[in-house]
C-alpha cells in the first residue's frame, strides 16, 4: 500500500516538475487570501502608526523633512510605496499593509526560484513554504519596511544566482545594483544583506581561482544612491539611537542571549517542518532514490549560510556601535534558513514523492496554525475603565504611549478629545523601554496627536485623570507624579488597567500617596 502510494506521488511530482508555475500559483492562492483577511481584521499597533501618519503627509518634501527630523529611523521607500497604495486603493488597513504583503510574496517566490534551479521543484516549494511557519510571517502584513526588505533580499539572491550562471548578464547586473539601492532605501540595516553575497563571491574566487570583478563592482554601485540618505541617518542618530548608546538599562541591548533568542523566536514555529522531514526520511529509508541529487554550488551554500548567520553579524555590530539590537532587523536570516532547509531536504530525501509530501504537510501546517487568525475578527481595543469615568471635563493623561496611539485612533471622538500623552525624555531614559516616549515626541509635529511636555502640562493643571496599564519598564508617569507631590486617588480598576485622579497638593515636592 505504501509503495503504491509513493509510486503515485512520484508520478504526480514528476508531472508537476514539467511546469513549475503550478507551485507559484498554488502558493499565491494559499497565501494572499489568508494574509489579506488577517491584514483587514488586525488593528494597527504603535510602530504602524508611524508609517500611517508619515505616509499621509501632503508633500514628499514634508515626508523627507519628517524623516530627517528623527521621527523615524528608516529610509523613505516604504513610505512612498504606502502612500502610492493608499492613493490608488484608498486608505485602509489592507492598502497600508499591501507593500509588506507583496514584499513577503516576492521573497517566497524568489526562494522557490533559487532552490528550484538546483533541486526538484517540490523541494523548492517546501523551502518557499518554510517562512510561513516562522515568526517572519508576523511581519508579512505589518505596515513597516520588513516585508518589503524580505522581498528585496530574495530578489537580490535570485539575480546574483542568475548573473553567476550566465554570460549575457548586463541586464542582470543592472537589476542587481537597483535591488541593492532599493533595499538600502527601505531599511538601513539592509546593508547587511550584502555580507552573505560577498562571502559567496569570496567562495567563488577561492574555488575558481579567478576573481569576478563585475558582480562586486555592480554591488558597490548599488550602494551609491544611499549617500543621499546621510542627512536622514544623522536625524535618526540624533534621536532614539543617541539615547540607546548612552543608556545602561535599555531593554534591547545586544547580547549573545538576545541573538539566541532571535533564532528560537524565528524558528520555533517551524519545528513541524523539521519533524515532517524526519518522518519522511524514516519512511523512505532503504528505498531507491529516484530523484536527481541536489547539486548545490559551494558559493550558494555559503551565501545561504551567511544569511542564516546574520543575527550573529548584526549582534556584533550593534554591540560595538549602536547598543540597540532588535530581532526584526535581521528578518532576512529567515531567507537563508528557508534555502538551507530546501537544500537539506532535497539532499536527504531525494525522492519526488517525499518532496511533494513535504510541501503538502507544510501547507497544511500553515493553514492549521495561521488560518484561524485570518478568520477570527479582532475587537477594537478599548479601555474599559474609561467607560466608568463620571467627569467628562478633565483631561486624561495616558501613561502608556503604545496604548495612547491606539486609543487616539480607535476611540470615540469624545474620548479622543480628552486624551493627552505627557512626554519627558529626561525621565523616560531612566526606564528600560524609553524609545516610544522619544519617538512619539517627534511624531507629534506630523500627526494629529496631543502630546505635551510633562512639566508644562503640570504647570497648567492642578487636577486631571491618569490612565495606567502598570507596565513598569515603559510607564514612568505614575511614580513621577508621586515624586512631584501629586495625590493619586483610584477612580476605577479592571484587570491590567487603572484610572486615577491626580490632584496637586499644597507641597508639590512632598512624598505622594495613592489612595483607594
């Protein structure tokens, strides 16, 4: 029975091998509807509001000025694409997230093309599905540059592979340079995707005993347009990064533990893929391998391994220069892991039936693990304790900047008119997660947000409300009010949130007190 099933699957896989477009159409029909539904139903979060508000600016010169002023530590390309999508399709969650969704799709197609050039297409399909099972999929519909950067990473790999394999490569080399430029204009850390390609070229040089200057020169040529971004980099360094470098308690400081956590976070959801490969390996053990051996050039294996090792490279760089390491900055490492997975599966299993079975299992695992998220509606965030607020005349200072931006966008007009965020970088930097306080201080000049300086607000208000979610590493407002001599009376409380009445006492510098 098992032999007949494997024989049938072998014939089916060989038939599909004749037209590789089947896999790309099949993947698109699986991915796009699910990610689109998820994008439509998901609410924006703090970082996405920066993309939304900056891309709304009326003129491109305003957008450039906002980025140069340090409102965002990213280049402008993603904002231009978001702006274009909203002009064509109207502003909605789907259009705002469309560049990320298409970027992730481009990355997936390029992983398939890269692996399929060396291995049977069923194994290339398994490699294409692999990122769907990693945490990289969480960024596939996030209105940030990461999905777009993944797309440029995949495209860069495919263009490099084709340029190496052909002699008529002038158009490929030009496209290679344009892709490098586009990646650098999408995210500053895109410079690190050049490292694996350079390592691959060094490997080619070692194997061939001959240097290929054309590829290296065109890669270098692609970095020249990034010189125009220098003023924006200075603006970014003058904001969040300047504080991160000086901070001793910053939560995102680089460390070996942070790097290892990146791998566990990215790859833990993909464990079913590895288990499926081992099961198929056991089922096909001892049987004749009817698929051709996966013949991968050494330079491609080195490049894929270089991408997989990117967290180590970026971790070392940030430890030396920026003191700020975030896992999402090295999402491109998932591309290398996916390619290595495809190569490994094809080399070990070496049978069309096994490759087809692996692709089917991964697709089913993705649908089971992620499909439900796309169909379950997500409620609009609310602050339950604010519904019990009897006094509608006093302002409400929101202690959590992440919550403030969501309440200001999704809340009722009556509530939004009373919300305010009080910022004070000098106080915020004493807390581990000070970045939102500094970032929102820059965004206030370009977005309809009521953000005021802490001291000036206190000078004008003797009485107001404070909404707190008690996240110690982020919220400094309540303890600082107590130090400044305000009495806090608990007005309402619910799990994870509290509403206080803040009243200035006669002696503002006396110790504060919280009263029930």
